[in-house]
C-alpha cells in the first residue's frame, strides 16, 4: 500500500487551531473510508511534555500505552477512531536523544553528526514508522513557521516530498487573515509573509487554511492565491466557530477533504457529515439546562490544562441533551476564602487531576461541601485521593489523614507503594497508561458502566493505602473498583449520596463526542436531576459543616 502524507504547518502566530484542523481533516478522511493515522512533532527539547508545567503547555494527554503526550493527540483521538501510541507524538528532545545515543554507541562510524542529514533522517524514519500500513498519515508540526527550533522538522518534510514522490505528499498551511476594524478590511499580508517564509525553505503549500472571523470573499481568496502561488480554490476559510465540533462541517462545506483526496490521487467517496451535524445541532439547541458545573483546580487560568475533562463534560452534556456551563474555581482562592459562596448555585462539582499540595485544602473544602450538601461529585485521580482524605478526616475521625505527596507526617491514607519507594530513587515511579479494573456488582460505578470489567488510563504516583480500607468501609465508603492484579483501589464512592463517584484513573482521555464516557454521562445526568429537584424545591438551605465526627475511637481501634 502506498501511504499518502499530509503535513500541517502553522504561520503568523500560535493557537490558531492546527491541532483541531488536523483532527477535523482526519475525521473527514476517515468518513471516506480511509485508514488513517495522525502524528504530532513538537520542536521543543523536552523529551515529552510529562515534566512541563500545565500553565505553559496545557494538558498532558496520556495514550493507551502510557505515553505522556501533547494535548493535540487528545483532539486526534476525540475526532476519529484512531488509537494513538507513544510513537505518534515526538519532540525534538526525543529525536536528539536518539541520535546522540547512536553517536555514543559509535553507530555513525566516525562521521560528523549533523542536523542534516542525521537529525532529519531520524525525523523521516519516525514518520515512516508511524505511517506503516496506513493509507493516509496526517503529520502536524508544532510551533510557528519562522521559529529557529522547528527548522529541522521543516527541512525533514521538505526532503520527504522528494523521497516518496510529490504525488504522495500534500502540504497544508494554517494562517491568520485578520479583520481590521479601523479600515474595515481583511488583511492578507501576514499570510503572504508566512507563506514567503515557508517557500524560502523550499516548501510550497498546496492548501491554505485561513483563520478568520468571516467567510473570505472571492476577491480576497484570489489575492491570497496570487501572492502565495496556488489556485484560489485551495484557499480555504477556517472560520471561527462557537463549538469545536463545527470545524469538520466548515471544511466539508468547502470540499477540503475532496480536494485533498484529488490532490493525492485518492479515489474515495464521502459518507457525508450527518453525524457531525447532529452533534452540533444538540450543542446549539439542547433540550435541557443550562446547568452549571464547577471544576475546582489550580490551573484554572489556563483552561487548556483541563482540555480532555472539559471536552468529556461536553460529551456528557450532548448525551443528556443538556446545556452545561463550566465554572472554573481556583482552589487556592477557595482555600483562603472564609465562606463557600463561590460554590453556590453549582449542580455538580468536579475535582480533576493535579499534582503537589498547592490549593489542596481548597479542593477538600469543595469536596466536603459537595458531600454534605448532596451535590453530585466527580473526583478524578487527585479528586479520589482528596475525597478519601476528606472522608477520613471528617467522618472517620482520622483528623491527620493526608497523602505522602503533601506531608512528611500524618496518617497516610494515600501513600507510595513499597515497590515505588525503591523506584522513587531512580525516578519513573508513575503509574501510566491502561490498567484493568473490576467493578463491584450493583455499585454506582457498575451501574453507570453497565459492566463489571473495565480498562482505563492512569497518570499518577500515589495510591490509596489499603491498610485503611476497613476503617473507611465501616465509615460508609464503598471501594467499588479494584485492580484485579495488584489489589489497588481504582474507584471509591459514597452510597448514601445521590452521586459521589471517584476514580484513580483518568476517564476523560477515552471520551469522544460519538462515544461519551459513561462516568461523564452519569455525572451530567445526576447534575441535571439535582438542578431539576432544586428548582422544584426552590433554593436549598446550606447545611452547616459538621464539627464532630460520629465515628471515632471505635473505628481507630480497628487500625491497631
Ligand atoms: N498527584 C497525585 C499522584 O501523583 C494525583 C495525580 C493526578 O491527579 N493525575 O498520585
């Protein structure tokens, strides 16, 4: 099989939506029955984004095989049926690491090791590896054309066109065409300059995707085409949209997938985009809501850090035909606040994954509020760990309950496992990727999933300490999901609560608009029910926080 390659680059400025454009084109090509894959090449020197601060880079997306990757891989998986692996996300750091390791092993036989050809060869090799057995590979190059860092990648794809034949390669460039309010004009100069930069290094784009706030009129497209050396019908409007799931529709209407297939000599027929139209229809005219869901975390100033979580909530909303509004709540602010007013009016509270002890007490306050006021609560990863700590402290009388991540003393209900402590010294003690989990029959979790065996993705270091299992169970916690091999806790819930479900894994990574994750569907449904009951009853009175635990000395005895 001859693989066709589509390279997507970006110009003018970052954040124009290259990832979404690549994912949308991939969806349209998949709709044509093509066997596709996607790849992201990031020009930074980190080996992977696992060590990067989410404030800088946004979310770290975890693949089935446990790779910590760029968040664009999340878009790729959500928009298509592909299941990506470690090799689908590469960085300059990885490429250099491999080349330097080869050099140390003497594999270059005394030659001078250089960016061209050694680094570029390694990049090309990786593109080929990922694309094996695929009909189309869409490869996105991170960064913006003109950056020093991305040059080796651009050089590699320039060479690639010659290596595999130009009939098998298509270059797509995403640029910006801003509308200047002062002169009332659409401006094409930034696009012209960006394409000039690309052509300087030998890449002539086949298609331009122009990000604008309006449909480009024919004269503007003709002007861009003239200055950028391509046909006007290959200048495509990438219009701003309200919902990201409209992007495939915008491109389909302009025949982008058809034109790309023609350019690559692929004879295919589209099955249409009814499926996407339906999703957008539900988003624009939902039957229920709006309801408000609170996301309590410390990265709320960069909501990209919670991309998969917020998307999975949208999928849950689509499945429930309901409009949800997200309220991002800064856990540090909550920690310092002397009242809980910023949580008022929420129909559901979610604590997503997080690291470190900053803002942790704020999250615990939110969890306690949700538990005591019977507001649906969904805890993910640290959201499970903190729910356990909260319950241990305020219900089971373990006032010093904590996690080894936050403190050096106390009752470590969340702890490092014995084998991890050894690994800790050499690094690499994270539990990453897919692990199986058995659900307790008749638990909330098993009802929501509709089955008792699941597999979910992980990204964490600490675990629930089974030493405290009995005391917490006696206090009213149900450990509804367990890893069958290690006996580690995967899910915990509070039965005497309308919906208090938490998980050690990250279900958000597996949710898609056409395959919403059951936990998000269940959570949004519970929030919707809660808001319906609330509006029937009128405003609920806040239940004051309990001071004393009903359950103390006797329970503690069980620990001795
Ligand atoms: N910091 C916690 C741990 O490492 C939770 C991680 C997470 O929420 N992803 O176990």
